[in-house]
C-alpha cells in the first residue's frame, strides 16, 4: 500500500518514466489532484518535458538513472513499455512501488509471454505459435491457412513490427529482419474494439465503456465511444474479459485490451498497460479521464467513475502532414466548431506522426463523427505540401 | 492582432504574471491547446510554479522584471490585479501585447474608477461616493441611510477591504486605517449572481450561463450553475450588461461581473478581469473551461462554446481547517463519491485559506449540492483540530 503522505506535505509524488504525450496529458490530471508529477525525459524539448516543472533528464535503459529518478516517488509508472524488465525488478527489490510491476508489465512487453499467459487463463486468442524459421511459418500456415500474421515479439507499435503475410515469400522478408517473431492466425474481424480498465493494488477494478477503434495502415485514426450498436451483452463479456486479464496478470494502473469482434465472438489482439490512445476520448468524454484514473490506480486511491459525459464521444488522431505549420490552421478549426476540443502534444510535425488529437461530443453519431473528422482533416492540412 | 506563430514553432507563448491557482489551472488548458504557458512567480513553491516548466522568478512590481518576462511572449496576461498600471502602460508602449490592457484593467484595480465608468456607461450601480472623512460618510448616510458599505479603493479581495458600517462609530474604524475609501449604499439583495464573459481583441464576445454565488464572511463558498430558478429574461439582461461592460471598457480576456439580484433589478457589485472563482465550475461543467477561454481570448483565437456539460453543476471551495493533513481525508472523499472532481492548488493548508475546490455534476440540484458540500466539508476536516 502506498501512503501518499510519506514524501511530501504538498501531495503524493508520482514518477513517470518517459516524457511523451501520455505523460504530458497525465500532467493535466496531476495538477487537479495535487499530485506532483515527475518525468524522466531524454531531452528538455520532449512533449511532457515542455510542460512539467519536475522534469529529470536520464536514460530509461540505465538502472542508475532510474534509481536516482525513483528517489522520493510514492509510485513509479510508465509512459511507454520499453524499460528493461530486469531494471523494474531491481527497483522493486529496493522498495520502489513500481506500478505496474515487472510480472504484469512483461505481458505488454513480450507478445509471446502475453499469448502464453492469455492462453493459460482462458482469454480468447487467435491460434499462435513462436516461429524462428520459414519451415515454422509454413507449418503454421499448413494448419491455419494464409495469410499468417507475423509479429515482433518485442518492441513493435503503431503497425511497426507487424507483417501480414499472404505467402511464404512475404514471410521470408519478415524473417530476414532477424527479429524474434511469433505467428498468429489472421482474424477475419468485423470491427475492432478496445476495453480500457483500471486496477488498483488493493484490487479495485473499473471498466470504461467499450469503444470502437478505426485503424488505417496500422495506426488508430478514430475512436468512437460507446462502440455504436455493440450489443450490451457482448460489451459486458468484453469488459469481463478485460477485468479478468487485469486481475489474473496482477495489473496495477491502466490496462487497454484491444480486441477483434468476429462473427464467432471476441479475440484479444493486443495489451497495453498505461494510458492508451483508445482512451484519449475520456479527457472530456468520461467523468474521470484515463490519466486521472491511472494516477489514482498507481497510488492505490479509490478509482473514479468511468461513466460517459455525453451520449456520443468521438476522438480523431491528428497526424502530421507535409506542411508543418499546424497553428496556421488552428484558428479556422476553432472558429468552425466552438465545441471541438483540440489537444496538441507539443511535438514537431512530421508526415504521419501523431501530433495531437481532437474530441467531439454530442448526441448524434453521424454529426459528432463528421465534426471530429473535419477538424482532424483541416489541421492536417493539404496532403500535397 | 496576435500572430501566434511569431515566436515559437511549437505554439504560441502566453506569459501570465503571478503563479497562484489561476495560473496553475490555466496550465491544464495550455497543455491541450499546445500553448506554452510561462509564469512570473515570487518563489518556486508557489501554486503554479510547482507545475509549470517555464517558471520565471521575479517581482511583478518591478518594470525590469516584467520586461524580461515579456520577451518572446505572444501575449502577457495576469493571475491577479496587482501589477502597477504604469508598468502595464510601459510594456504596451514597448510593443508587448498586454491583455487586458491598462485602460481596461484599471477598472478592476480601482473601485472608484470602476464606479465612475460604470455610471457613465449606464450600468446599474448602487449609490456611491468617494469619501475621505467621517463628515463625508455621515453626509452619504444622511442621503442613503445606514448601513453604509465602505470599500478600499484599491487592493481588497475575499472580503478584505470591505466594511459594512451600521453607524458612524463603525465608519470611524475603517477611516482610521488611512486607506482611500469609497462609500456605497447597502444593497438589500435577494441573492448574488455572477456573469462570466470573454472578449477577444477583434471583438468577439461570449457569455457563460448566469451562476449563483454563495458567500460566507465575504468569501465565496459555493457556485451553482446555472443559477437555480433564475428567470431566463433576467439572465439575458445580466449577460447583456456583462457583455456591454466588456465592450465599453475594452476588456480582452475574461471579465467576471458579480451582481446583486434585488427586487428592483440587478446591481453590479464587483469586476474581475481574469479567470475567476465563480468560473471554476467550467473546468468540467462547460464545454470550454474559463481557463481555455481566457487563453483563446488573449491570443485573439476564436472563442469556445460556453454551454453547460451537465444540467446542474456545483462548485464548492475547499477552505483550510486547523488540521493541515488534507491528503489523509482525500481517499475517503474519492471512495464516497466516484464522480466528485477534486482540485487541489498545491498550497500549504492554513485555516480559512482557499486550498482547492470540488465540483459535482448531475441532474438533481439538491443531490448535486449535497455531494459538493459533503466533499468540501470532509476535506476541511474537524473544525476543532
């Protein structure tokens, strides 16, 4: 149990390793809760470092830097999943409250470990296997058919580290990278959903409403809350599956479970143990934002209400276009829709890079989607420079 | 006109003089908008300085410090009204976009100037007069009756600098302070309301819904949005009065107009030209928070929707009690009401000091008020140590 009073009369101190947009948005929630948020950044101009007073510079791969960073923190948590598992174990052994702990986090770091564990606890998975040669992939395809989805066991994100292979030739290319891979049967899904849950060290769990996520080229471009027309019974099953995974894996903090909805039921696709792109809509769209929820969970404070603040909430990611001058289009978007909520991450604009998101709230699905799309498209600017 | 692109490829830079809770909460809005918020603080442990990366130390009464602070800012604005008017004029003369400008801000700094101007533009005021002797006060009372309200012309806040005098003897005490005073007729009000409006340099104006404010010992303890049972027609009049004052005084940024609702109509009580306690409910309770609105207004960006995010929103201030250990009660309040929103200001607890606020949202007025009160009372702790 964390005692938030140990270290600072001004409030609990949470250290977040990494200074990307997740840490940046966590600062908005920390300010309200009186939590002192500290981040470990690579450089002063990173997304979160630009807005957080207690920014420490260091390398998340260096145990010494992590140790120094953790001093005085009531809890240490993560903006990304790249901190070496052995360092997390070392910190925990020295008494640091690392949330989530190494035994949970490894399931978001290593897809083979994740599949083994999910299979063991009975969570719905596609057929899968570790593969290390073309013969392995061909044997897998023999049983489950092409296409075969090859995934990097570690380090993939936003579609990187995933190869959907229609043939042995395509598989050969992925194998040639030399990266450790696992094979998964291609899931003919009807749509993709995500369930965001939070779990605290003392075991309280809450689930946000099930959302639909829309991907393009492996990148999430839109999230609709709640998932339109998704049957209540199936939504309850999805929430039960996600809460069960959080419990069985011993997650503390947030867990995002990305799932495929298929004709024959739900299949778990990916896990993330931190605030997640599929939950950005909660900043305005839920009574408790995912960032506040994560802070409450890692400090073992009671969790907040996940209920919707409006009947329909749509988030669209802002991807960089060829023209970096995003602020010149800002004014037009704000003027066009006084209710649109813009979130910029303070990141340099590069084509295809996630530089922010917009959220629209309302009652009519088509109208709310159209508002979010309009803002995202306008802010991206002309596609040809 | 501000061009937000002049100074930083990462977004516009807004400098806020002062580092109290208003600057602190403005940071939450700045993070989303990609605005780089800079504050001028007296010390690193001030409310906003604790959470803002670009904190500069200096004295707001020193023109040199203000000049240095303003360098590179696309707009300079204020967390409080204490910056000397002549310094604001000097900065403006040197090309700094000060919002609001000195000619507007003086009406929030000097109550006699405010009364003169409001009288001139026909805004409803109580009878008033500058007074400098007991004879002046007695002459005023002769005409308007006792009690007479004496107010410090400059520098009062939260009930300080206001004396409600039932007799000449009581007036003598106020006069003995040597502070410049004005006398106002006591207004037998039915309730107090506030209208928060924003106005941008190019003249766009928006008004939030009229709220009711509840004061105890001169300190606002509760704000109810919208003002319960307040007639729509009278609310429209109140909004028109507030927008008219903003226009006629040339306000840029927010203007809070505190009014008395009396049997014979509305009377303007006080003005503030910055985010205001009566607007804290907007963080969760309106589509655009007052802090976001202020940033948009001072940068001359289109203003955001002021519409309500829930049918009833109640904000209760958290006042410090004798027990400074406010975080020990935090957990119970969060557990009791998963929907309550707590805002701590990162300030040391002292009896009667505003250290934060809570906001409850819902549909039933009595229930929402009860939730906000319960949280505020619990967080204050035992009244006797």
